[in-house]
């Protein structure tokens, strides 16, 4: 997913940069009266409308289903995790692939970030962790392997040492 | 409809103070860029750096860059607003003095006291350092931010007072009669409309920031005086978002005021322009939940609002400021020079940086990008190629002699190197974010080092170019001031 986001970003940035390049390239031409206001405003209206419509379509497409749904369906595995300066405590070392896992994450001190990385080092999902709250995040693992939990919220001078680990095993 | 008759056609800005402020801002930018390259070099294991020192540098870099961006943006706003309203030079000097007191306190807290709680000082981290710093260091840091906040409050109270005196109310300075009825006598110029919007939303931001700073301060000495960490986080990100974005919204006033001198086409306070700045006022104060999209305890509607307003932010930027600038530039016969080129690059860089920011403002994208290096990727783009470029453009114009119109090869080379260095540096952040590398990590895994080293090389290029650009400014400072 991240690579697709990067490519999309580069494409859109190029689209944004293109009119700048076009206009700057011809900007030194002999001064001419500005284009008719009506034509410019029609172009502007088209731009604003296309931005608004794109935004609404993307919003609807990405908010349904709700990305933070953490409802524990029947058969879900529950993993409780607590963040400390500077380590993680998980109440299990192993979960099963193919069945939803709901992580219930709390903090014993300051804000932390619970970021779960797959065996190749790609982040799969995350949630913020803070004292006084139990934050829930749901994910269904598909591949067995050793997964790491990296802290993704700055929590003090050994923040980078805050790495946990658990295994995902194949369903029997 | 009368097209913006200046109420007070005078230069009440203290020109020497403005020129020195820009110099101060540039020197701080340079120093903190050096901190930045040291951090990237340390992540790539080019140099060895104790993690404690890394996080101190990170704290100073973050707080200082926000302060320097706000400082240069403020000087630009003050300078141009002073063309239309009567501002108090005393207020500016008090603002600058208090700001410097704040900077000294922040630097002392970090480099003497060892405070390394990041510029976001997320409650309750200042009080729970894990043994890394004492309460005194955290107190000094918080007091430093309070001093800077009070400085800005004085700044905005004065700009607000002056606009009310000149236009009869902030609503009129925002051109609300034009917004709501389509008609208005004595329409304020773009500089005033933008200043009015920033004055209102940044005052709100500073007051919210002051509230959480005071609570943090009390909590350092009375731990039982606790607040909800989620509420504190809301306050901090509300304040932080508003404050850093205000720096760009202030700097863009230079584009509105200076570019027409090159194109011969006056930037108009159209109804759409006025609507855009009222929309910016609303969006600047409602978009902050996009910083908290992984705080699943937040009410869902706030997170949805954060996503929608993030998307909406593109409308006034791309559809009004960037589009209008290109329309004014189109076949205008402009003669490019250092100032005009940097100002246009400023709007381009702001627009480009907004793209990865808006994409990251999508909750499902944010789930895998939040707090990775993707985030510094987008904000370094719109700050380095946006706010800093606009500030450099203003500085070039401020010290430009009347007979100078040529675009010297050395200036072109410096701009090219600055843009190339910045794009390379920020794209490495984006690529690193897309490969899941977390931000704010002092020690990187070996497989991340290559990206860190390439980023360090680009950082060296952009710093060399920035140094060259501010050298041009210093050399020109010896020439007579622009009236």
C-alpha cells in the first residue's frame, strides 16, 4: 500500500507542478493584457469543483467501512499490551493467522505509539497509546512469521529501544 | 465597490527592526539546519552521536524552526500591514525582546538542563523523563514557550487593534461585507485581509497553547494536578498546527504585495479572495484532528472532520492563491530576478508540500504513514520550499537596489541548488516514510542507513545553497533601506 501511496503522491505533485512550469516558461513573453476574466474564472471554477468532488469521493470511499473498527467479532483473539518507558509487555507471544486479533493497548506512563511491522519490516497498522485509555485496534494476519512492535510516538531518550515482538503461527 | 484605498499610506514598520529580524531568522534557520544534518548523518551512522544528544538536538531543531518560521513570517506581515494601518514600533520591539528571552530559555533548557521532550512536549512527558532531565529543565522550557507565546499575543493584539482602528472592526478587515453581500466600500487590500485572518486564528491558538503550558507547569510541581492526556494532546496539536501554519499564511503576504510590482498587475481583493481567507480562518482552527487520526479514543466525528477539512485546505491554496498567482504571471512580461523567483518558488513549494500532507490526512493512509518519516517529508517541503523560500524572496526584495534588475548567474545557481537540494532531501523523507521508517528515532536499523546517507548529501547541498542566499542578503544589507 505504501508504495502505491508514494507513486500517487509523485503523480499528483507532478500535476501540481506542471501549470507552474507552463506559466513560468511563457511569463517573459511581451506583456499582453490579462486573459478575459470570464475565461479565467471558468477555469478556476472547474479547478475548485474538481478538487471538491475528488475530495468528497475519496472521503466516502476511504471512510466506509470505518478504518478504526475494532469490534471483536466472535472468535477474535484478544492481545493486551502495555507500553512502558522503554519496553512493551504483551500478554501473549503468539497469535494465529486467519483469525482477527484485537489489540487492547494501554500505557503505564507517557504517550507511546503501537506500530506493528511485518517480517519484511513494513508497517501494517498502528494506534496511539496513552495513560488512562485502552486503545483498541483490529487486524487479521495472513502470513506466519515474527512481527515487531515499534514505538511510533516519541516517549523519551530511549524511544528507539522500545521494540517488542510476537509470532503469528499458521492455523491448524 | 472601491478597490482598497489605503487607510494610512505610511510605513509604520520599523525598517531596521524588520531587516534585523529577517537576519536573525535566517541565522537561526542556518544553525538549526546544521542540527538537522547532524541528526540525519547520525541516523545514517556517518557520525556517532549519543541518543540523548540526538533528542536534545531534535527538541531544539523542532522548537527553533517553528519559532524562526513564525518570526520571519511575522516580520513580513508587520512590514506590509504597516503600509495600511498605524502600528506601534514599541509593540514590535517588546515582541522581539520577549521572543528572544523565550529563545534563550528554550536553548538553556535543552543544552544546559538537558531537556529533550520534543517541541510537542506531550503531556505528561515533561514530568516523566525517565531520568533524562530534571524538573527545572522542563520548567525552563515551558517558561520559554510561555515567553514566546506572550510575545506573539502582544504582536497580534497590536495588529488587531490597528486594524480595528483603521477599518472599524476585524469583520471589516476580513472584508465580511464583501463576503456576505458582494458589496463593500473601502475594501481592504490582500495584506490586510490575510493579516486579519491570521490575527484571529493565531490568537486563539496561542491562548489554547498557553492554557496547556500552564497546566504542564503546575503538573511539574504538583503531580496530583493532572489533566486528561487526550485533552492535553488536543490542546497541543490545536496550538501547534495553528501556530506553524500561521507562519506560511503570514509569509504569503509578501507574494501578494511584491509580485504585482513585477507583473504590473495588482493583486485584487476579490470576493473569492475574501471568502478564501475567511475559510482559512475556519479551517486553520478545525483541521488539527488530522494530527490525531491514530488516537482511536477520539470521537469519530472529529477524525472525520479532520480528514474533510484537510482535503478542504487545498481549495484556498490551489484554487485561490496559486491559481491567481499563475493568472497574474501568465504572459505578464515579467523580468525575473532573485526576489520574484523565490516568491514564486514559495507558492510552488507550499502547493507541492500540501500534496503528501493531504494524502496523509486520509485516515486509512495515516494508519501506515503516521509518525513515519513521511510526516517530516511533507512539512519540510512546504516549510523549506514554501515559508523559507518566501522569506528569502522578501529579504532579496527588501535589499534590492532600484537599479538592480538583473538575475545574476550566481543567484540562479544558488536557487537551483536550493531547490534541487530541498527536493532531494524531502523526497528521501517521503521514500523513507513509504518504507515504514519511523520518525524521531536516534538509532536506525542498518537497512535504513543508505536512505539516511543520501538524504544527508542532499541536506548538505541545500544548506550550502541557503548559506549562499543569506550571504547575498548580508552583503546587500549595507545598502540603503527601501522606504
